[in-house]
């Protein structure tokens, strides 16, 4: 989620300076938010080490690197050449490919897992993109989405770097999955309930269940049955 030092949306929203964008993850607030998002996605995905993951809309590769830290082989895909160059220089473990979510240049089931972290929020046809991600995944797809029923939506919708972003609900994602075959098993959770990221927010977050549907970050895992 970002582009100023206080917020970070998906790279697909039009990143100019990859280094400035990536620096948000090094701020206390940015690092905390990203860790909450990562932890929730991994708890749903439960990836096996040494498997292969495609990170769709990888941007500067922060999440790509963290996925690789779990032992996964990771390929990052993004339409932004400058962001891919930054990601490749920053972490040599990550393979980087230019491409679009709506037309993934890979064979069916080429990857064990596919992830899209706040990048689908900037795709005009999420159903087409999700169909492509499902096609190239052999086991599961995990999505990180901006959630509409949240404090962040009330504060940031249509403003600054969130302009043009779509804010989704779980019921809408379930509708998207009607296009998928075979039909997936769906699990979801929420995180970043108080996006200020201060000490009080962090302490409260630790006690809130990830099934409380008011977090600003919605994670959805689609698993082949």
C-alpha cells in the first residue's frame, strides 16, 4: 500500500522512483504493516519449502524476498521495468519477468503457488487476472487486497496514491471465483485494523482475531481441492 512516506499502494498505480517507493518498507510503520500482511498471507497459504511461487505485481520485490526467505523459489512479474530492475539488483534470488496479470506468459500449473499483494487492486479486470493466476498455479493462489470495510478506506479512498485503487470485499472475491475451474477451497483473514501503526495500534492488533472483517488488509487463499 504506498508512495509517500506515510502510505504505500501497489506499484501498478504508477511508481516513478523505485528506491523512494521501497524506502517505505524500511520505516517503522511500513515495516510493521508489511509484516502483518505477510504473516497473514503465509498463515493461509502454508507453503512448502523448495516449491515455486509467482509474485504477480511484485514491484520492488519486498514481498518476493520475504517469500524467498521461507525457502520458496520465487519469480516476480510486473509491468514496470524500473521496478523489476531494482528488485533484481536488490535480491539476486528473485527471477524478474516483465508482464501483465491478465496474460501471464507461463504454461498451465507452471508454479506451485501464485501471490498478488495489493497489485490486483489496480487491475481493471480482476476476474481475468484471477483466472490467469489460477491457471498457472498447481496448488494455491493467495491474494492481498485493500479492504473496503476499514478505517483505511474511510481515510484514504480516492486520495493521493490510493486514487484509482479498487477496495474489495470477501463476498466480491467469492463472486470472482465462480469463473474458476476446478472450484477452489476459500480461506480468508484480515489484518491492520488500526493502520496508524503506533504503539497502541500494535498492541491492540495483537489481541484482535484475523477473522474480524474490519481490517484494511484482506488476504484470501484459494486452494485446489
